């Protein structure tokens, strides 16, 4: 498994899951908070990735 | 005297709970009857740790001459008994040439740190703060 995107998504999913279950008690709140966290992780990583795109390696 | 003995028993129970919660991710919540939370922690954190090893991450040693390595080791140990078992079986040597090496380290370190948060949460529930 070498895809950075897949690893990023797996990491974001697991961390969001643990944080959501840890901080919220109601299932609906857990889903909502976990979904927001997951989306935040993935979108932030993609935005930062594209922002770094013009810079030389 | 009775109150003191009861407090001591409670403190002993709390310490035992925290040790169990550290040793096995989610065990503290399972102990306190929060089964669904405990199972989620058990599966998610163990999976993160195993993925970290599969991605050729390194279980850092306690090397006091290198503070960052030492901090990473503290974070790794946070996952509990799985760390000790994996170390004893020779896993977690790490392969710095692997593309996934840094990902593996991140999975291992974050799994340990998240388990520390889970232990603190279990402790809070036990003392009635949550």
C-alpha cells in the first residue's frame, strides 16, 4: 500500500472515529462530529498539498 | 477511619482501571460498562498500531541522548501491552528506505497518544467528572 491519498484517508478516518467516540455520547452527534473532522482532515491536506505544488522539490 | 479505607480502595481501583485502560485500548471503557465505546477504541487503536507496523514504521527506543527519539518512544508506549508484545517479537525495527516509513511512524505514534487520551477519559468517567 503506497498510495499517499489512501493512507491519508485511512489515517483521517481512524483518528476522526476515535475523537468522535471519545468526545460525544450520542450516535448522531458522533456521526456529525466525526464526519466534520474527517472532511476537515482530508480537505486541509488536499489544500495544503496543492498550495505546495508550485514549489520545487 | 472507614472513609479513609474506602478512599484507599477507590484509589486502588482507579489505578487498576487506568493500568488496564493503558494495557488494552478500550479496556477501561469496557470495565465501566461503555461497551460500544470500548470496542471502537479496541478495534481502531489496535488497527492503527498494526497498520503502523505493516507500513514499516519504527518502535523508537528510549534513547536519552536524542530527545525527539525519546519523546517518540514515550508516545509509542502509550498503546500499552501491544507495544511490549510487538517489541518482544521483533516487530517495529523500521525501514527508513521504505516509502511508507514516515506514515508508519505517524500511525504508531498517534495510536499511542490517542490511547493516552482514552485512558484519561476512562479515568474521568470513573471519578464522575464526565
